[in-house]
C-alpha cells in the first residue's frame, strides 16, 4: 500500500476509501442524535410512553455517546482501528434493529444507549483517520468533509425522521441505518489494514479515569438534559446525579496524577493553542445546538409550524456548506486560520443579532437571511478549528485530541441548551408578569383591548357574556405570545454575546506549516 503518512504527497485510493468510511460512520452517528426528535409523538404512542418518559429516548443516546467519545482513542489502541470500527458498525446495526422493533420504553432506551455508545466511537475515529491517512497537503479536503458532516447531520436528522415517521413508519428512523452499516463495513474492510489487538493496553488501562469518566459524564448529561423538566435541585434525582457527577470528576482528576496514560489527557490543555480551540468549539457547540433548538421552537409556538416545515427552514443553514465545499479547502490552505475563524464567529454572531428583531408575525422566510449567514459563519469557523485542533498536537496524540475536541463540542451543546432552558423559563415568566400587570382588566389599556375584542365577538355571536370570556382568553394568548417573542429575542442576544466573547481566543490559533499548498484532488 502507498505511504499514507502525512509526509506523503498524495493519498492512495485505500486512504480515501478509509476516509469515506470514517465520514459515513460519523454522518450516521450525528444524524441519529436528532433523527427521533420529529418522530417522538409516534414513537411514544407506539411504545406507550408519556411525554416526560419520551425525553429519555434522546437522553439515553446522548449520555452514552459522550462517554464513548473520549474512550475511543484508548479502545482503538486496544482492538486496532479496523477491528474497533467494524465491531461498532455491526453493533450499531443490531441496536438500530432493537430500537426499530421495540414494543416498550425499556427496550427503546436500551437500544438508544447502545446506539449512542457505538455511534460515539465513529465521530472521533473519523477525525483520526483523516489526520493519520491523509498527507498534509490534502488535510483541508478531509477536514472540510468532516466538518460538513458534523454540521449537516444534526440538521438533516429531524427532517429525515419526520418524513419517515409521516410517510413510512417511525421504525424506519432506526432501520434506515442497516444499509448504511453494510456500506460502512465494506468501506472499512477495503480501506483499513488489519491490526493486531494490544491486550496489554487493556490490562494497563486507567481504570480509575474510565470509571470517573463513565459515571461523571453520563450523570452530567442527564442533569443537563432533564434538569429543567425536573425543576433542577427541587428534584432528588438531580441532586443525587449532581453528587455522582462531582464524584466522577474527582476520579478523573485523581487519574491525571496517578495513571501513566490517563484516559482523558487533560494535559493537552496546557498547550494554549489547543486549549483555545477547545474553548471556542465549546461555545460554538452551544451556539449550534442552541439555534437548532430555538428556531424550531419559535416557529412551532409563534408561527404554528410542524416539524417538517421547521426542518425545511433549518436546512437553509446547510446550503452554504454545499456551496463552499469546492473552495473551502483552498481557503484553508491560503488564508490565515485566525482570519477565517474570527470572520466565522462574527458572522455567526451577526446571524443571532438578526433574529433579535422578531415579532409575533414572524414566519419561516424571516429566518432565511440569518440562517444562510449562520451557515457561512459555521463553515468558516468550524473547518479551521477542526484542522487547528489536529495541527496543535503530534500525530500520536491525535486520537486523544479528537476525543477531547468532539466531547467539548457536544458538552458545549448540552450546557448551552441547559442555560437556554433556564433563561427561557425565567424570562418568559418575567415578561408574562409584566405584560399582565400592564394589560390587566383594571388598567385603561387592558379595558380598551378587552372592550374592542368583546365587541368583535358580540357582533358575531350576539352573546355578551360569551364575547367577554373569549376576549379575555384572546388577551391571555396575546400576552403569552408577546412574552415568548421577547424571551426568544433576548436568548438570541445572549448567544451572540457568548460567540463574540470567543473572538479574542481565535488570536491564539496558528495556521499549520505546509498548509499553503493544498490539493483538492481525491
């Protein structure tokens, strides 16, 4: 096989087959994070789950995925890259079948936990394959491919899931993975060489760190995902899981000093360039997941959109990814990474600021401009960050660095969503109270609105008591709607501030040497 080291001039066909296989696995894993979002009503009805219980269908996937992401580098060393990915592809297919054929909530949650665990392995390993199999001159192409997948997967998931649930069956939200897994196995067999397992790495593993990481990250994910619904520390479950999270983090901290090779190499963060990448990607993760939550929620609550209509609006942010795909690898090779990342962060910030002026009459097309600008900003920011994270560490550290990078992005998303949930809850209550006070039945403005509305209803029905009741109900709905609009506008403003605060960190980035001679060729 041709030399596939970073010093080789061009990657071989086998290298590109391996990269394609890794990318396909990452796409499947990121798609499955959100594919159930639009199909939850049908799934809950079929397996007899309540709305609160149904949230565990997503939480189960996320809690196991975030545990596996940092474990992937160690397990790759133990089993060998090909064996590890082949095993995960087969298990992912089996867990997908389990989900698709589930008749109870327990079956579904077990299947989703299995999907998250096996799918989580495919995201950082895809990045590792790109880093270790492509020469430096072709790294921009591979990293652009990976970044495109990470951005599009969560966008396409709800659209595909909603369409399958409405037109075929909710089961196909999971069974659709089977042909993908077959193709993935074929690509991995054709592109990756066989490696002997290194069982000594398993026996000498950092078991203290693994235990801490497993209980700490999984508990933290549940706290962040379920905290708002459980009213945070009013819930005994949240208090208990917070204590478990802290205990897990304590074990991780101990392992940093006691293990020869810690499972989570936090020592990489001593590298300021790599640490700046992690902080930026954490904030961008919060922005990505936050906007993906806010826009559909606004369209559903204010404009009355269904999941499919909201998904179509969200896909506008994916258009720049396809338009920029041919030119971005060359930009990565020609333009300083700091300029690209700062431009991307400013565009992302600007897109959030555009959404501040929303009104109760805003509909899908009012988001097109901000969504398109957001898509450009995400591509300009995320693509250099992908490559900068790999360039900041040695080739031997790339697996651990990829795990920490992807964990930071996902954790940023979970933390961002938790904060957004708190902001929406508190500010919506505040605005509702203020509006009710200013538009109460005892205020002049409130009396005028109720009288005008009651007169309209009386003209239609001739029943004054009924007309006044409808007028009061209409005013209450308008108050709730206006409070929601103001709350969402403030939340977009907070996201903009968080992204803007990351701009100075981008100055610490460094463009990799040798990136000035890119090749777009495959």
